[in-house]
C-alpha cells in the first residue's frame, strides 16, 4: 500500500511541471541557480531593471538586454558606470539601498539581480516580485549567468564565442605563469579581506585559479563553504607571497579616508616579503571588486600579466 505514493508522486510533479510549462506564454526558466524557479518570464523583455551594479548590469549590457534602471550611485567601476549612463540607464540609488519608488515608476517587465545566496533572495524576492517578473541568481557561476541572460536576447552564439576567446587567453596565460606565490588583499575602511583560492569563490579569484596562479597556504582551501577570510593585523604576516596585489576601496570610502595610507606605513605591512622586495602592486578596485563579466575577466588577466608574469 505504501508503494503507491512513492510511484505516483514523481508522476504528479512531472505532470504539474508540464502543465506549468505549457501554460507559460513567455520564457520558462528552470535553472536551479534561479530563486523560486521554475519561473515564467517574458520571452523578449523590453524594460529591464537590474538590482546589482556588477554581474547583472555588465552582463546584461553585454548581451543586449534593454536595461532602463540599475543602482549606479557610488559604483567602483567607473567605466561601467559611464557605459550605463551613456545608455540612458536611470539610477536606483546605492546598491544596498535601492529606491523602490524609482523601480516602480520605471514599470519593468523583468527584474534581474545577482544576490549570491538563497537566504538573501528569500528576503528580497517577496517584496521586489510584486513590481514585475523577477529573476534572482544565487550562484557564483558567472559564465552560466551569461548564457541565461543571452537566452533573452538571442546572443547565445556571441557569448559562447567570447567565452571561447577568454578560455584561449586563459590557456596562454596559464602556460606562462611562473611558480611564484601570489597574495591578494583588500583594504577597506574597517577591515582586511582575503578572497580565497576556493571551490566557490568570487569571480576574479576564480580567474586567478584558472590562470594557474599559486596562492599561499593561508589563501587556499578545499572547503566549498569558505570563500573569504578577514585577517587581523597579526594574521597579515600569513600573506607571504612573493608577489602582493592589493585592492583599496570598492563601494566604500577606504580610498579617500586615509586608512590605506596608514596601512602602508605600518611596520607590520613593511615586513611582508613582497613589500620588502618591491613586488607589491595596487590594482584597480573596479574589475576586482565589481566584476561585471568578460571585460572584467580580461582586465584581471592584464594585471596578472603585468605584475606576475612580466616581472619575472
């Protein structure tokens, strides 16, 4: 008797899914990386609002989404900001405090956001989805996000071609990458941040991994749940790579409030091996802290060639 529910349940789910898909007159999105999927979304949206000023904005522009609104205030990537404003995109304000009034007034037929986690999505989705069909991406796989967005504009072949070009460059860079260890540190107004060489990590550091960069033991993990550390001053000594790249700022005031100058003058900073040898380089916070797609990936590779390969 108990076998029937076990047999029938998948059939019921499959039937309901098939009905939902057949009832959808737009694009039926089933990706596990999309919160609340499966979703029925517009096949060809005409008024798109993005909730983040990195993946959503940059990748959306790359694939030709008709974006009309995004949180442009205090962006790290000045080039992407200028590109968005030239496209006539209206600012929703700051990314952590977007104006819902502006969003509603824009009357979007698709709302897109990269939210990073299901817990964050669960807090955003009930409110935002009242104002239009909403796609919240919860994964770190930025390549799949490209493919997902390209499906709305028919740019799948263009995206695959550009990703193939990136992979070819990654292969070339990897073949020339020296065995030197590389440390990377972000300096903010309130702490230090180390994005790890990890199975699930922020895109620029995934690019580093794919390019064959060797990080220090402190900066490397196999733990899929760990992607960042916040070292104190004592732990800074663990950043003992032969090359040190550091980022100042990124949607905060740490590049103008004087803290990073204090850090660079601190004796503990001066004792780091890369600082002592002169192999320390500040990299732009735009593409490192507000990664927005293939152009950002190439900019990261530019830095690796300039500061890691060409200095050998």
